[in-house]
C-alpha cells in the first residue's frame, strides 16, 4: 500500500523549486555573459574569466545535477541568449513611404 506522506510532498516541492531556480540562474548567467561581451570597451581578461566560469558551471552541473535540472538551466540560458542576443538588439525595419 503506497501512501503519500509529508516528506513526499516536500520532495516534490523541492524538485519544482530546484527547476525554477536553475531556470532563473540560467537566465541571469546568460544575461551577464552577453552583458560582458557587448560592453563598448572590450576587456578580454574579463571576457575570458566570464567564459571560463560559465564553462566551469556547466561542467559541474553535468556531473552533479539530474538531467531534468540541467535541462532547466540550459533552457534558461538559451532563452536569455536568444532574447538578449538576437531579438532585443535587432534593429527595427524602416517603413518606406
């Protein structure tokens, strides 16, 4: 007989909080990466550190997270890179009269 106890409910809530947190962390890390890259003065040392930390985060997450949680992080990061990297900075077409 399977019963649903308090610890099961807390575990399910914890999974949703983990996934939401990793989506949010992915969005912020993607935004910060684009922010550093798109600065007017190109500071290659800072860009190298940001790329290195970004790849260290990804490699640690591959090793220690579940596939669903890692997918949530990548979804957030991809969403940020697509939105702030491609869509938001796109020039609006000029209407011809």
